[in-house]
């Protein structure tokens, strides 16, 4: 008699709900034969699931009737195992309909792991599946005890690496590129020895950084999948996995807006060390959304080893490199940098949108609420911040790009003269409801304090300073309210109780048609500054301290400036700010702040009285030349500005008139309010100064027995100074000047160079207008012989050649030596020279026959002088 009952058969822990049947010896032999014949097939099937089966237990119910007699059922369950991994295959044949209670699935002793196959009727089992094979259901049931919960699923659908000592996958072409510290890769290699590379496979089994390649090494050591284990990979874009990695990144990097669009998963499952000392199980996940990239490294059981090993990552130039600081390999399984045992996570895109001078942000920051025109709560500072004479113990980070001290500010249209102390790195209408993150922290870590101290010492070298606090507020990829784009910027308030500075750091700033303003203001607008960028994107590459994308200001009110007051100054308070005022009798030239100007060559400087500026309400920090990055330096009570025409142009312009060429600049202030305000009562400054150089010079060269260098040095009070040299040479290459006791024979060719020193060669050319000889050292002597007339050789003297004229700061000509009949055997040379602006393009002219020479404007020959050079 055949009995059919539904019971629970406990196999290897889980309870499998199957039909138990009493079999005859003949039927048991048939089952055994089926088991034997199917073993090869089961092994082949299980290979796709990264398993090599070593056992298959098969139980079959063939045409067994229901107890009610309503029909028969045929099904089979196969328990597949390799000792470590266990699976079940449930195969359904014909299943009759029944009114009996039935259930298909599995359960465990504590029901922690339990599943019920969900068909609505028993016959549906024959056509349903969870693996896309009608009538078959399959489950992994070993419990994966070696894998922590944070491992991503692996196995199904993975590609398996070849079994090869020191081998690798082929090039794996990614569906979505992966950014790795500024470089974008479309392919990757999974190397058997525990690392990923991008440009080529890597067989190295002894780990080392500074390898000259971009590499991610979850566990770089000598592994051998020939002796067991599986190395597999896949690029996963399923919604379930993307949701899982997105949640992880958002948890570990809460201030980085991120939604994953791709996850590349590589897993080393129970792979032995080459020495055979044990096996390792770990996984690396490359998570990306096209712009931002992260890696998650998950560790399972890691056996101890005496082999060399390394975990971390490195880059081509090793600028970005990290080694996980575990003392032993097994420690990887319970260490972490994100407080999740056995998991390490890193951002690896390189943060290309942020310049190097951004301070770190995100980790440990407090995030502002998502609110249009919103603000933080009052933030109580650990250390007071001095702002132009007032000390504040609290601050507000307002979503629309500004900081205030006494109350939050929702205003989205920027304006100075607001009656508030305000710092506005980028005041405009922003909306963090549409994306981005606004965050802040007060940082007193030694690393950050060292960084901001170094910056302040570099930008303000005359102020002894060591930072004790840095308040950092960052707007990361926050959209304009208009939706035109996003902005990334940061403001840092640096302080040590007595001195206070602000650093404004700008990343990518999108163009906008919105009204915007960048700068700072005070309650009474006595101290106010607007960054003079013509457009918002210009903030990213402009500067007042010669560091693109960074502006820096001292904002404590210069209370300590009294320490530098000179004997002609006294410390007093004006408008709530301490500073150096002038003592009686120390206010000369009040209209121009006792301006003193100096000009030499193509350089110029001007200094103003510091005490007169302070008494007039001008802060030395708000004054600059035409280029806002060119600010003054304090020297002995005077604010000194300077420029040159090479590396420190500072907005200097070069012009000319009928008599002079002129370098011109101006001292400006930015105390004026933005155009958004209808009126302003703030004072402003515009002092124009210039260095003028005479265009025309006349010089003479006496010739005789002795050769002496001739130099003319012309200096006009309040004007520039330069030198003209006239030197005779033996040769046409102008390499051998006449020196010492020499004698020049009549009819011998002589070569003459006229050189102007102390002017900018790129902008000024020397032009010989006229050259002539006289028998005595008198340029106006009535006996004379012309050599050059109106820039060209005298047509009556065929020996004269103009070799170079108007093509640089040196002009050359030559002629054959002669004497004046009936006079001295000496002659004296004289040349009239003018300086020409090269950018006019009219310095050199042709002297060819038939060429129509242009007429020049009449020029004033004032400031002429003579230089004597005996020969």
C-alpha cells in the first residue's frame, strides 16, 4: 500500500516542504539510476551559477495520487552541493487540480529564511518558474554565512574570469564611462590577483603603489583561482541594485547629491592564496552616474597570510593614492572608514568642478534645510568672529548665497547699504529645492587650520597670523531659481580672535540673467566692497590675490593697525573703527592724499598717506589699481602701488601725444554700491596718475683719437627716465665696439649703433630722424654734413647706409670716414631720435627709390640734450 503525506523533512538546516513517499526496492534503484545519469547535466547547469557540484540528492514523486483521490502529481526535488554551496532545484510535471490544502516552498527552524512559491493553484506549478524555465524553481540555500549583508548579489548573470595564475579578464567595455580622478574610462580589466586596471591587464602579484597606472586594489596579493574559488564580474543597471548603491552613497556622502546609473561589480569568492594558506572573499563595486564616481569595497572572510598584500587605490601620478591601514589581512573584514564593518567607500571622480583651493566639505558638515529663500538656524560659534570692529558669537548661512550675523535674511535681490553686516560670496536667487547642497561647519582641525594659516600668510605677509578657527560654508551645485544652471562656491571665515579674514572660493558658476552681487558690506556701509566681475562665470577665474577663483579680504576692521602707526600718526577711532590718524602738521597735499609719484623706464609707482586715507573713510584694503588684483602695500605709513610693463601690468595703458608717450593707471575704490541701488552715499576714489616720456631726443658723439662710451640720461620732474647710447663699431655685425686708443682712417667704413635703454622693447621702437656731422662739438654749428635726413640716407652721400631703423630699441647706420676741408681733423656726430609706439604699426618706413614717404606731424623738440663720446 502506498502512503502519501505532507510533512517537514529537515535537510542541512532548512526545512524543505516536499512530498514523502514510501518506495519499493525496485523504485529506489530507478531513482538511483536517475541520480547517476543526471549528475553530468546538473554539473553543467551549476557551472553557470559559479558552482562545481560534488553531490546531488534527488527525490521524485511520480504519479502519486492525492489522498482525496482527485488526481495524481509528479514532481521532483534535487539538493545540489559542493560542500560549501547548496542549491535546490524543484521540477514539476503534471500536477492535478485539488481541493486539498497544499503549499510549496521552504522554511527554516526560526523562519528567518522562508519562501512560499506563489501560484494560485497547484496545476500552475507546472508552468511557473523563478528562473525562466517552465516547471522549475531554483534557490540557493547554504545561507552564504561567509558573506556580510552588504555584499551585492553575485553569481547569476556574472561573467567568470578564466582559470589562470596571474591571469585577467579580457577588456571589459563599459556601458557607461567611469570617471577616475579626472580621467574617463570606457573599459576595465579584472585582474585575478585582486585589482582592477583601466588601460591594460596587470599580472603583478607583488603589490606596490607608484606603479604609474590608475589602479583600484581591494586586495592585491598573489591569488590562484586554479586551486579553487571563482572570480566574476558584471555591469549592473537593474533598478534594485542601483537603488541599493544609491542608498549607500547617500548614507556615506550625505552632502553629495547622487543617484547611481551604473554599478560595476567584481567578486573574488573563496579564492585561495598561491601559498595555499587559506581563501579570501571580497568584492569591489564601481558606482557612477556619469559625473560622480565612488567605489565600495566589501570584505567577507579573509584568511591570514604571510604573503605581501595591499588594499587601496592609486593613480598614474600618485597624486591621489590611499592604502587601507589594516595591520593584517583578516582585519579588513571588520575595519571600515564609514562605520560599516567590512566595507570601505571612497569618492574617486576627482571633483573636477572644484578648484584645488576649496577646503574639504561634506563629511561632518551640517546641511541647510531645503527651502526657497530659507536659511540655517542661528549657528553659535565656538570662537567669536570680529567683523570691522564688531565681535559676533553667532552666524546664519542663508540659502541665497550670503552670511549674516544678527538675523536670517531671505532677500533674493541683492543690494548693499542694507543696514546689515553681510558677507555675500554670491548673492542671487538660488533654490536648493531643485538640487544641490548647502552645508557648513566650524573647523578647528589642525589640518584645516594649517591650510588657512598658510593662505593668509601668503596673501597678507605683513600680518603675523595663526588661525584658531575656520567657519566653512559651501554651496555645492545649487541651481539658480530660474533654472539656468548651477553654482558651486565656498566662503571661509578665518579667525584667531584678533584678526579676521574671509576667503571666497569659486568653482563652476553658470551664466545667468538674474541679478547677482559678490562682495561684503557693513551696517553703516563704511566698509564695503563689490567684486568687479563683468559676469557671474568670471568669478571662477578672477582674483584679487593672483589665485584664480579665489578672493581674500581682511575684515576685522584693522583694529591692530594702530600697532603700525608711525611717529607722525596717532591711534584713534573713526566711525567705530580704530586706525592711524595724522598728527597736526602731517597733512600736506590733502586733495590727493599727499601722493608721491615715481617713474623709471616702463615702471611706475605712487604712494598715498595712510592716515589721510583713514581720516577720509577709505580702507587701504578696498583700494586697487585698474586691475583689482593689484593692491597696495603699507610702507612706513604710506600705501604704495606699483606697476611694470612685464609681469605686473595692473591695467596700465600706453598712449602717445605729439610730444610724449604715456603710461597711465588709476587708484580706484569699490565703495560704490551695485547698480541695483537707486542712490548711494558711499564715498569712492579715482586718482589717475601717469608716467610721461619725451618722444624726441638729440644726442652728439664727438670723434677723435680716444673712444669713450656716450650716454644721455634724461629726467624730467614728474616724468619718466630712460637712456640713449651712441656707440661706434668696427664691424657690420656690431660685435666689436671701438675702445681705447684707436685711429680711424679717412674713407674707412664706420658703423654706429643708437640704443635706447629703459623702455619696453615690445611696445617702443627707436627711430633715427636726422643724423649729421659738425667740425666742432656744437649741434647747431653752421658748418654741417647730413648723413640721415628724415630717416633715410642723404642722397648726396652715397656711402651712408641705414641698416636698421624703427624695428626695435636699437637703430644702426654706417658711412665712410671723412674730414671737413680746411678745418679740424675731428668730426662730431649728432642724431635726433624719437620713440615710436609699435602698436601703431608706423615706426619703420621704406627709403627705396620711388617710394612715397609719408609726412609726419610736427613734433616738439623740447627736452633735447647732448651726449659726448670721443673717438
